[in-house]
């Protein structure tokens, strides 16, 4: 017990800081026996910005060739002229139009929705997350295909 260090190994911390700088990492943690050292640097460019439903103008999306026959694709050609609120994905996952395979879709283009009504499901990490309508209105366009992967902030649909 008398061999334990009571001070902090400043050379180790400097070495870890240099590793951060050399590798462009923002954080590194080392644990050895009962000593744990975590070195991090605050980099504004790497900090994620979270917004629950950012509103911005809809962008035309490139479609895979296999989806050309889908009825949703026809609705995707229209977003440039459709006005309204763009609902964006609050998470990364897979978007589904219905609660189960073979079930009717929650919404279709032209459907009237009420605020809080489920419009899509996004599966993330084996969890089905219901996506509610943030406002009442008419569905002007559905911008994602059923069972399509979605990214955070990706436009999902437009509500007039």
C-alpha cells in the first residue's frame, strides 16, 4: 500500500493531450488499476446541435432506381411546389408507414391529421418510436418510402 502514488502523473496527461491533438479526437479516457484519467477538449465544431423539429424548405430527394414504381415516389416529385410545415426525423432509424406489415398506413397524401396523432413509426435500436404530428393539417406530401432508412433532421412529410 505504501507504493501507491498520491500525485497526478502530469506527463501522462500531457501525452494523452498530445494524442488528442495528433488524432483530432475530442476525448480520451484511460483506466489502470484504480486510477482513471479522462482528457477532453471542447470543440464547438464537433458538438451536435439538437432541435426537435427544425423547419426548413423541403429539398428534392434523390430516389433509388428500385423505388421508381412506388406511389410515394410520385408524391416526392412535388415538394418544391408544396408549402407547409416540414416534419423532420427526430432520430436515425427506419421509417414505417404502418404499425405492422400488411396493416393500413397511418396516413396518406391528402389525409387530415390532428396534432399529436401518430403519422409514422421510426425503428431505432429495436424500439418502435411513434412520430406524432406536431400540428394539425392536411398531409401534402410523404417524403420517405415505407421501410426506408432515415437520418436525423431528414424531411419525412409536409403538413399544410
